[in-house]
C-alpha cells in the first residue's frame, strides 16, 4: 500500500513537472525553429548588411534584405507608445487606488479591464477609419496612417494592462506604511510620491513590462495603421513598417524556403531577441529596486 | 489499477472505431479544396457556390492565404487547386517537380489593375511615365501632374502580393518603388485609405472600384471592362487555377464548369472581374 501511494505521488510529481516545463519546452522548440529557418538567409546576405542595411526590397532583382528601417519602425512605435501609455497607466492606477472613492473605483476598474479584452483588430479598424482621417485633416498630413496613429492605438491597448496591474500593486501596499507616513506629518501627495510609489515599484515595473511587451509584438494594429513605409522615420507623422507588420504582410506570399522566406524568419529571430533582452532588463530593474520587508509584494 | 487500465483501453478502441466510421462517412461526399490568392478568392467563391448548386453532393472548400501559399499547398498535396494572381515562379516549378508534382495552369479570368485617387482629386489622366515617376518618388507633388498643390501619398501593396508583382512589372518596369511608398496588406485597405485621403494614389483590382474612388485613365485609355478585355488597358493580368497534373474526375468537372462561357464565366462577370469570353 505504501509503495503504491509513493508511486502515485511520483506520478503526480512528474505530471506537474511536465506541465510546468511545457512552457520552456515549447519556447525552446520555437526558438530552434526560428534559428533553423532564419539562419540560411545569412548565406546570401551578411549579418551586418542584414541588420544595418536600410533598403528592404526582398522581391526585386538583385534583392536587398536590410532591416534597419524595420527595426527603427518597431523601436519608434514602442518608444512613443510607452511615452504615452506609462504616465497615463500609472496615473490612472494612482487615482484608482488612492484618490478615487471606492464606489467610483468599483465602476472604473472593471471598465478599464474590459478595454483590455478588446480584439486588436477592432482597435486597428478604429485607427484606420476614425483616427487616420482625423489626424490627416487636423494636421494637414500627407497620410493619417503613421507612427503617431499606431503609437496612440498601441498605448490605448497598453494602458489598461498597466493601470490594472499597477493598481493592484499600489492597493496592496500595507495600510500601516501609509498611516505611518501620514502620522509623521506627510501630506497625501507626499505619501503617494515618497512611500507608496517606491513600495509598489516592483509591481508597477511588472505592469509596465507586460503592457509594453504587448506593444512590441503587436501585429494587427501596426499592420493596419502604421502606414507601412520601410523608412527610418524623421517625424512622428511619418509612416513606418514595424517588424511584426512586415512579417505578417509578406509571409503569405513568400515562396517556401526562398531567401525571402528565410529573411522573414530572421526578422522573427531579431524580434525574439529584442523582446527577450527587454524582458531581461525589465526583470533586472524590478529586482534591483525591490523593496524588502513589509512593502515587498 | 489494472481494471482501470483495461476500461481505459476499451474506451479508447471504441473512440477509434467511431472515428473510423465517421471518417468513412464524410469521404463518401466528393470534396474539392481550393487555396491561394485573395485576389482570386471572390471568383472561386462564386464558382464554388454555382457548382455546388448544380452538383449538391460535392463540397468545395476555399481558403485564401496568398498566391505563394496556394502553390505551396498544391506541392504539399494539401489542396486540389491553387488559385494564383500571378504566373508560377521558376523556383516553385522546380520545387514542385522535385517533390513529384506537376502544376498545370488554367486561365480563368482577367483582372485590370487600375490606379485610383480620391474623388475630389482633379487629376483624371496620367501617362505611364508619370505614374512610374510618382511611384519611384521622383514626382512628389500633385501640381506636377496637373493637380492641386498637395504632396502625394504613394500607396502600394506588400511587396510579394500578386497585385504588386504585376504593377511592378508593367508600371515600374522592374524599377524599385520609393521606400516612402506605404505598404497596405489588401485591396480593401487601399480602398479605405484612398477614399479617405485626398493626397493618396493607390492601385486596386478593377472589381474593388466603388463610388468613393476615382479611377485614373492611363495615356487616355479609361480603365473599363471593355478596354481590359480587348487588351487596350495596359495594366491587366490573367488569373489562374493550378491543378496537380492534368485534372481528372471531380476536379476536371469543376474546371470545365469554371471555363464554360454560359456557366462559370458568366459568374466571373458578376464578381467584377473580367471574364475570358
């Protein structure tokens, strides 16, 4: 009987090990696949010419596989949308957790979380039909499908994630810390800025990472509203072509195992490395500023 | 423990048997699968509907993932017919033959690719040279081609779509479009952008023309169905079905239906594309 129970325990143990490891296994397989399908492009083009070439003409003869403009497109969209989304997201979180009346909070928080569930194609459609003509008419632009439009749409997607998770972190700061600060004569604002925000920094960083990493990999929105010109943007109203949009637009027609096909996988690899490095930096920052003791979450 | 295992296997074998019976049941009806170009998709759809009306026991399933995808699926053996908006590439033929497949082309319709602008744009005729210069980024303002003083927003398709390939061959004659050209992923997206942007010029298949767009004549030839069929309008192309080897049985019957002047070709005319006859 004892042996049987031990065997059962072991089976359950193995089951959960496999479940727990499945994420890593799948990730490894995807990475291997990306490397296998992406590396052959470097037989045709050097790593340097691929990463730093500014011309992307994959179907012309001779082809050019320079992705610097695509990298610039991704980077500019992510930076601008972060500039919009982070202050807005954290601001809403502070308001919800510290300032808003509990009844207001009970209405606003679920609403924000509802926005999070909007399909990205709907957001893209909105950007295309409503925002693009508006931008173009208001600012007299050549086109309304541009870097700014895409960044606003991505920020719109990231704000709910950032606000909702930051709010949990801020709300979770122990009441005695806040009370201690107030008791020492700090105003509400001083308490928020000097006690509550530092105490919830780890949670807020996680919120920002989750919000922004969604923006890096987001495909549908940038495919629909970023405009798609493979140039290094000179103004926030220039059209750009971020990497995911380029892969999505061209993969369907790229002949199987052609240079173009391999180049698209290599872009996927670059995108993977970017997201990975971004997550590492963010995790490192979160670890470094982690509060210990009662404030840790 | 043992008893459980036996019961488990009994259920499993029952499920397998059920699956087998079900599978046989489905394969009793004839199926044709079509995959490929989104440009040809509307044609395949209307042909499939017409065909299934006439032969109710046949099930035609259609998907659109791009011309390249369709031909790839034909070579993989996952589709019966590949729909393509461009001629098959040399590399694709070699790949097919290496894998023991022999793509056979059937022209099923014509498509004119027409330059379009916003209805408020006064420009209604361009020469091929002017159009080429616009797409190369050499002409950047509408006033240089007789329009208003506005910068030109060049709208193009993704660089591997069949529409782009034809446009690039005939209008740009292989030259590279300006990197400032905006890439949009479908005829629909171009229609949307051009009808909302007074600066824009784009190109679409003739079937997508609507009242929110203005078609531009090329060298004085209006982009009409008659001009496309006669070959006077310069930017037109043939749309293809590819089958694996010469078609037989149900697939042959479907191709015959598609090419019949009174049946398939009449339906092609209803989609907004140009029928062969």
